[in-house]
């Protein structure tokens, strides 16, 4: 694998931005690391961080490079600060950045596949929300999305903890039923047959976000969405996420290599 610490200017943010990128390499003699490639353009997983972290965290806390190497996929890990992957009321336009600008720039910098069937998104906690938001808002761009211990009921979170969210949404009472509400986005996806992404969701039963996850799981099931759900004893911590990201990678609907 190639590891790139990428810094570039973002028009949507108005400042320089950062992302880590790992790219497949068909190494022949590397000891201790299996490798694979698909071809000239790589299937891509956008891997999103949580509230207190940045673009470095998946590389620091997990073995994501080793896990991705044997599958032959690229992984893009951007930084979005504490934005909840949203165009902030009092801050930068991180939703525009993550949904529009970053994919276009990443493909201009690196050999990443453009086809929907070769693009996926996953994240933990705040990043789990971001992953579901991306796939449900743009099902024509992402074949699958995965949430690990995601903050999926953002209307509940923002209403009960308004000081944490007022810079993002300003009026938290307007989240429910909006494009920032995953329940609303899931409802819009209900009944769709074309471009309906596969969804994966997991959460530890001791996680403080467990009840949020149960509400979203039950709603997706009620709507008949293609959701794979897993739970087990676990808290909001990296040992759990390091294990579960391996499940996510194995679950991804990767195309067959020729």
C-alpha cells in the first residue's frame, strides 16, 4: 500500500484541508502483508472520523492499512473538525466539502474509480452519521454505507444537548424532517429500487448511543431498507471499532477482480 498525507486548498472551506489516503499496490516481495489491486482505477472507501478526532485517527487506532491491502481498495480519510458533516450555520461548509468537493479532488489527485458500484462510505460515531447521510443523500454515488456506533438520531441528540450543536444547526428544532435528519432521508429512500445503497450498522450494547441505534435500526426495518445490523457487548471505544471495521470491509459489495 501507498500512504499519502495529502494537503490541499478547499474552495468550499476557504482554507487548506487535510486527508490521509492509502492506495493499493501490487507488491510481489513484501513480507507479512498481502496485497491486491483491481486495475488502473481503485474501488474507494471514504472513512470518516468521530467528534473528537481528525483524519489521522483511523491510521493511529486501527490496522486499516493492513486490512484494506488484501482487498485491493483505496481508503480516503478526510478531516472535518466538529462539523457533523454539515454546512455549519456558524462555520465552514463541511457538507459541501465532503459530498461534492472532496470526491472530485481526490479523483483528480489519485486513480480512484468513479462508478457507483466501486464507491463506499463508513465512519464511527459522528462519522457513522456522516456515512449514512452521504449514502442516503446521494444513493446514485455510493453502493454501500456503514455506521459503527453512529450518532444516528441527530434530532434527539441536538434537542437534548443544544449547546453542542447550536454552531452547526443554529435552530435545532428545525433538524427533524430536514436533509440533516437520517430518519427523513431513510423515508425518502423507502420504496426505491434503483440506486438504493446497502446499509450496515453496528453498536455495542453498553454504548451511550445504543438506544439511538436501535431507533434507527427499527425505522429502517419498518421501511424495508437493505440493512445489515450487528450488536454485541461493547462500549464507545477503539478496540470495538478496530474489530468491527474488519466486518465492514468483508461486507462491502466489492466487484469481482478480473
